């Protein structure tokens, strides 16, 4: 499984990361290059973002503006993008970007003593409890030959499902006309 993940160009991940005082819900495409695109909900703040060319762009959506009490500005701003602060970008990429997600997968790749054959979304797969994780934790990977992770569950920490291995396209930055530089 580790070799398949290391060789992959990208994948889609959907799920929830839980920390003692925070929750991050994700529905994003992650690429080996570090680029990403998708939606997140950081605690209650909704984000739709693109990270391309070393810059993170956050889309001004009705939910995002509503979170900041600026719903009335949607007519003028919705559909445009703002440049995210570098500290915000680094924090999101560090917590749920490609490198950190691959690190989680790699850490859980050691097969535990009780690997079983299962069916996941109608396909043959394997399931096991990785060593050093609680008894209710598990990982499900697709059957041979590539053994890509399909789901990881660690109670109280994360529930992640994976799809579109090697089928994720690199995101494009928004067109310059869609980047809003004013104060909102």
C-alpha cells in the first residue's frame, strides 16, 4: 500500500479531522505536487479554496460571507476570490494537505494481526486495525494489485474516505478578473 500511495499523482479525500478544540471537514482533491482544490469547514467557517502556484485562493461564497456577517455584499462579491493569508494557507496545508494525509496513511499502513477480506462500495478490499491505534480504529484498502486506501477511521481523530486515485486534475488559479483585491 505504501508504494502505491507514494507513486500516486493525487487523490480525493472526504471526511473529518477532529482535534481537542477544533473540527475540520474536508472534501478536496490533493495532488502530490502540493496543489489542492475543494471545500472545507474549519469549525464553523466554510471555505472553498484552490491552492495552485504557491498561492491559496478562497472563494467568496454566500456561506463564507454569511459567516463573517457580510451576506449583503454577496451580490457584488460572490464568485470572486481573495488571496488567503500565507499563515492560513500553511496551517491548512500542514493539517490536511497531501504530505500530512500521506503521513497518516503511511503510519497506518502496518498491517495488524487481523486482516480480513471485505467489500467496500461493491469492490473487494481488505480491512485491518493498525498497530498502535485503538481497537475500534481501522483502515480499508482496495484489493491487489495497488491497494489504495479507501477509508481510515480513528475514533475521536478522523474519518476519511479516499477516491479518484491518479484521476485528480491539477487546479488552475482563478482568472485575474475573478480575484478581488479590495476590502470586503
